[in-house]
C-alpha cells in the first residue's frame, strides 16, 4: 500500500476551491448536489483507509482478538511508520464513529421530538404553533409507521407570522416546502457526517448549508413570482428568528451569510447548468475536485484489496 493509504486522508483538500467557488458561480441546486456527492465519497474513502491502518495498529496490541499472523513484519511493512500511525489510527477511528453516531442520534431525536410535539394538530403540511418565540423550519418525515411522522411538515410559530406581511408569508411557506420537496435534510446530514469523518471536509459542510438555503430561495422566488419579496422575507425573519433546532434541519432564517442570500435574490436568477464550463475558475476547481475524488477512490480501493490479500496470506490455515 505504501503512502497511498494516506492519500484519501488529505485529498479532501482538493475540494476546498470548488466549495468556495460553487457558492458564487453555480446554480444552488447543482452546487448542493455536487458538493454533497464529493463530501460523501471523500469521507468514505478516508474512513476506509483509516480503518485499514487501524487493523495494523490493533494487531500490534497484546491480547487482541486478531490472528497472530496479522502482526507479522510483512503485514506491518504495508503501512509506513506502522508502529506510530497504526496505534494512532485506533483512537482516531473511534472518535469518528462516536462523532458520527452522536450526529445521527441527535438528528433522529430532534426529528422524533418535533413530530411528537405536533401530535394532535390538524393533519396539514403546515403546523402553526402558538409560540411567542419566532422560528420556522422544514420538518422531514419521521419514518414512523403511522401518524403524521410519515410525511414532512412546515413548522412555524405565530410570533414569526405576525412579523411578516402576507406576501412574505407566502414566500416563507414556499421556501420551507422547497426544503421538504428536495429533502435538503439528507444533504445537510450527509455533509455533517462527512465533516465528522474528516475535518478537512468542513468547508464543504459550510458551503452546502448555504447552497441548500439558496436552492430553496430560488424555488420560493419562482413560486411567489417576486425575488424581492423573498429577499424581504429572509431579511425580516433573520432579524427575529432563533433559527432551527438542529443544523441538519433547514429553515428560512438558518444561520449563515444572510446578506449574501439577499444580495443574490436582488440580482438575476442563476443559470441552470449540470456542470460548469471547463475553462472557468469554477470549472477548473470542479475538475480538480473530481480528480482528487477519483484518486482518493482508487487509492482506498487499491489499499483495501492489497490489505485483504496480505492478511489472507498471513493468516494461518
């Protein structure tokens, strides 16, 4: 395997340029899907390689349940500096697993609690809560076998609605319905997990949190027919709202660069492209990230196959 086993751990750096440029130059729908796909693949590749290095480190520990042959010199020689990095990979992978598990549990718990809180309300897609705290968010399906948890709902309080004009309320509902229709919670959860698996992917998590909101902004502007109305609704909601109960749930006044969202809505609608032009800054960045992702996938696959063959040869019959 050699140094190739370490490449997927650092290749997420190749996605940093496109994470920034995609926000500015790509349609938010394209940017959200592209960055989410890059983050997921890069996170999986780095986790696989971290697990492979951990196997070598675990085999060196006294009393471990692994076969004795897995600690042979030819196995350890597959990983450079095996004595140090092998043992360091053990707590690193444990930290990744714990962080990802906590993220999933929190997302599931918040979603379940929100659905339980809405029990007994009218079975419409919009749930208006008589709350003095202004907030609104898109609550995805809860995955339950019955009740309202099977479908997503727009949750909004009377305090927030009282601060918006009728046209701005329509923009709010259109924005939240766009989140539900596109299942932006899945994109947000995916990049949250990717960033937990590899800290180098945090810029992609931040970018997707922004582009998902921009995607919903553009859908709301299309439905309402006025980009300026959506911009006013965002600005008003951001001044009074407390945001969403979880970073994996989307909402009109989600934390982030609200002035940039408003400025984008006051300008022309972005052009819809499935892939940026090659000879532009964002195009070169996208191809660079794609190349880094491809190399990461090949390196992790090669390392996994090589390690399996080495361990199989070292395992006594």
